[in-house]
């Protein structure tokens, strides 16, 4: 493995059992696959998102009253804080950090009032000051994607369950959401660190879009289904999951955004998904 400092930065990923549809464990490793270790999670869900600084991970958890909320953990799995939700009936799963780490974007829903469903943002310090970004149409769900690097826009996917759907964008100042691309994507999108390119996946291939929604690149691996792509902190590499077509035993890979310099991070019989690339070193 090269001495590229990007490849010593830290990956977060989870192992998922498709048969029981449950997360088995969550792990941290260097981006070259070394120094892997399991971390404790405060809930049954896997995944989570690194803060931009790399100091914390935002994950979902179950609150004492049974609602879904948010915990902030350290890279060793210690719980730093759990957000109270001042609203009595809203669930807020807040995992996407703003560029300055001051706010988190959340998937919000109310089991008794679907008109309240949508994307919200809250303070990352305590979960307060909830602001609503989207109002989800009936029978649909808004899945959080990413803030633009300047903090003015937010990417998401509006769909039924987790089916492929067009990528959408909304201003963080409020207003109507618009369709960025009509391509039926599987992932709700990630901005490159320079804000010029959006990374997603569709039909088992990694797709790169410009900021107007035009396709400008792809990664295709014959016989392999690729999904879940994320940028390295410097934008020079991406990480993603890849599984033999028709199987549920994905491994984690890294490559350049054009698909060159492809490297395998994991090689197990497990199903490794929800990869995230943090700034700190393992």
C-alpha cells in the first residue's frame, strides 16, 4: 500500500445480515483495510456519519420513550451526548453534518401525523433549534444525502421505501425542492469537497453528475453490483461497496473517481455496507 495520507484516513462501515435484515456490527479501519476494529453502537442500526472534523460520529438510537433519535459518539464508540427531542411526537434521526459541523440534517417523521414528515436540521451541540427543510408528500419518504460545501443546498432522495428515484435538491434557507437529475438513483447523493461533482449510484454502477444533473462519469465493474459511494475528505478517492451480482456479500473498495487505482479494503463472506470516510487516522 502506498504512503498516500488519504489511504491512512479512517473508514466506518457496517456488516449487515440480509436474511434477518439486521445489522450485525459496525467497524472502523484505515482506508487501506488495516487496523480494523469493532465499535459499540448505542442502537440496533448500523452506519452513521463522521463529523467534518473527524472527531465525532452521528448515529441513530432509540430514546427512552421508544422514539428514534440521535446519539453523538466518539471514534472508540463512547457516547458523548444523546439529543432530547423537545417535540412530543416527532422522531429525528440526525446524521448529516453541515460543512462547519454546527448543524445536523435529520430524517423526521411523526407516526400519528404524516404531514409533519420531512427533512429537518438541528444544532449539533444539543439537537435544539429544529428547522424544517422539506415537506414530504403523502406515502413517500425523504432520505438525507448531503450539504453542499458552501452550506447553501442539500441533496436528498424522495421515494417509496428505498426504491430508486430521482435525486433532489433544496435550499438550506427554505423553499421548494427541485429535481437535480431524472436518473433513478439508489443513493441520495454526496457533493465532492470542491462542490463541483455529485456522487451516487444507479443500477449497480457508480455515477458522477455535475451540479446541473448531467452525467459526467461512471464506474462499471462487470459481474459486480456497486453501490453506496462516498468521497475521501480530500476528494481524490472514493469508497464504495461491491457485491457479486445477485448476492449479498459486499466488500468495501476504494478507487479514484474515474475507477482507476482500485483497491480492496475488505475481503470477507459478510455483507459490508454504509461505508463512510473520516478525516482522522485510525
